């Protein structure tokens, strides 16, 4: 079956770095997405990886290893506004998104 | 670019009535639109996929006669919750997809409360 695993909750300190891991198993693979979702709001797009390696976008970076079925989202210089849920989603052979349950990130001052 | 709107943003209705939610892609033509439902503290659950001009494809367990989806144009899809019940209270989110790059753009969501 298709499955996405990511930690339920993580806590980090303002100004620090945090890495959110995601492992996936899908029928075919057409890319891995990371979304940020604040409570009560729709998800917003953060990153897309389809090739192995690291993609950097400002304070956020995303890594993919297709052979390991593994991705991580790296957040640097954490700010209080980064407190949110981070959703990992893998796109299967039909281009449908298979969603993880989300990782709730709590930032403490 | 790639803005998706939803209307209404929130709605309260009585049990047994029907509610229509609109999803529009404002600055691009969406070949595919997706409807999701999200219960509190849970992940997004895909309800159905719709392509313009054809019938929607519903996920297993989603009643197509209860959740009517119409995708009349490349910029508009509607979800009608018929004979709503309190258990239908949820956050309904649409997304619109383009072929290149294949990415989904999310609407702001509609919070439905059925009393």
C-alpha cells in the first residue's frame, strides 16, 4: 500500500535549526512536496523535489533520496511564525498526492 | 500567479439542507481540480478529482450522491454537500492543478458547520 510517515510533533527553539523527516512508499513516484499549514488555514507550498539532492530556498531546504524513499525539510534560523504543521506529500504514478499526517512544529522563545 | 479562491470561506447550515462551495482558479486554467476534507488535527483527505467537462472520480468511501462535484469550466469547480448532517462539519479545501509544473495550488478553504 501507499504510506507516508513523519513525526507527529517536534519542538525547537527560536533561532535554531530543525529537520523534519519523511519516509514514503508509493505506487510509482513523481515527486515529493512539503507544505506548511497554520491552524485553520489551507496548506501553502514550500518545496518540490523529484531528483535526489538538496534544494535550498532561503531559510528552508528540502532533501530527497529516491532510493531510500526519504526526504527531509530543514528549517534554519527559526522564527516564532514558523510554528505550524508541516505536511509531507508524495506524488504517485497517477500524479495524486499521498499525504502524511503532518508534523506539528512548536517553536519556543 | 497561481491563485485559487474559494467561496464561501465559512458557512453554517441546518441539518438536512444543501451547501454549495465554489473553487476558482483566478489566473490560470486548471486541467484538474481536487477536493479535500480535513477534520481537526488530521491530515488532508482527498475526496475526489475532477477534470473539466467530465465526471469526477471519487475516492473510496466518499458518497458521490452526497458530495456532488461539477467542473463546468477550466476555472471553476463546485462541491455541493447535499442533505448535510453534523458529521459533515469539516474544513473543505480545493486545489487546482496545472500540467507543468505539476503542482497543486490550494484555495483558502471553507469551514462548514452543520447544526
